[in-house]
């Protein structure tokens, strides 16, 4: 197979990286250093990590907010002059010369010899009455964004992951009381954060409980638990994981698993030549900043190998 591209044409690149988070930045830095003409396209810069309160497991940063970490990432790729288009990708189609056309919501199209998908995930919802109605009026998916609005208020955090524990700890800086509501007996946070939650007087865990509905008039006033209990609260922060944003590859024949995650091999290759993927959108088990960045570096190396074997310039 040969790939033919005319890089002298406007909006033509050897590599397009779709996404704006740690995986996207890592992939773009490496493909740029491999002297491949690179473009990043993302609907937001930073992705979900930009809204994370505290990161303590990224080497070189003992304690840093997601926003601060992404600022450092941004300075890094801007140092190399890698272009970033703030757009929503609406489709990817394969061309007769084995290159790809990437279409965006603004109407523009871009040509690429290879594409790296790093679109991450979007917030998972509870799908209960009141959730949509009160979104922005007491229902939130981002503690860093909205926590300061609930100073001295009663707050619920739904979820039992490490992220939920970290969000609860952050919200305890503002709220009068923070209740973690989790459907199982014990939250599954990292031990250090379980200890922090246990030692924070403002935080209480309500275990073996699910939310049935969110109640209010102009804003959130209470919730109903699955057993019928009405619980007073001013805010509901939902932290129950993410749904992979893999729709962009539909129609290309890219293989997905039952969770709609993109299936990749150890080299970040999908089953479709020229389409690579990294980060939370893939079936990688560990959804972490560090693993996303590392997998993206692997994807960049794989793109280089792929183009060296198959690429010729018109």
C-alpha cells in the first residue's frame, strides 16, 4: 500500500491529531520532532484533565492542578509552533490515495496521511429525573469549575472512584457539608485519598445508596434516594466516570469494544491502516494522564513507522 499526499496544498498534513488533552499534546510533540507536518484539532484545549482539581502522580509535579499541568503542556507545544485548530471534528473519510479527509463543524476540511484519535471521554450521566433540568443550577460535573459557587452549602458528590474522592476533598474547602453517595459498600479511591476523606470532618460517606431523582424549583433543593428517603442538599456533583468519544471513527470500520472504546494493540494501532488511537478513548485499562501520554508517544512512533513504509509525496 502507498499513501500519496501533496503537502504543498492548503490544509494538508502528514499527521492530524484529534483531541486537546495530554494524549493529543504528547502525540503532536513527538510527531513534530519526527519532522512530520502536524496539526492538532480539538473542541477544547486540555480535555477533562483541565478541570481536575489535584494531580499527584505525574512525575516532576508532586502536586499540581489539571489546569496548571495543561498550561505547562500548552507552553511546550507552542514552543515548537505546532498549530492547534479549535474545532469539532464531524467526520473522517478515507480517500482513494489512502490518505484521510477530516471535516470540522466550521465547514473546513483537512487532509492527512495518518490520523491519531485522542478524543478522550465525556462525562457519564445518571439519567435520572431532574439531572438535565437542574444542570447549571446545582447539578454539575466539574467541581473545579463550580465548587466556589457553593460556599457554606450542603453538597453531594455521586461516585466512589478516586476522582470522586478528590472532588469531595476539593469541595470540602467551600461547602458546609459534603456527602459522598456511592452505590457500593466502600469507595474505591487510592488509600491516601481514603485516609484524607476519613480525616476530613466535613465529609461523610453514604454507602449502598443510589439517587432516584433530583428535586427543586429554580435550583437544586434535595434529592430522593432509591429507598424513598428525601435528602436536603444545595448541589449534586456527578463523578461516575466517562463515556469514550469514539463516534468520530464510526463509518471507518474501526473496531470498538462493548464500551465503545477504540481497540488498539500494544503499538496503538487500530485495525484500520493509518488510524491510530491513544488515551481514554481506547481500551487501555488505566485511565490516567501518564498512561494517556505514554500511549500517545507509542502512537507517534507507530505513525512514523507507518509513513516511512508507505508514504510518498506527490
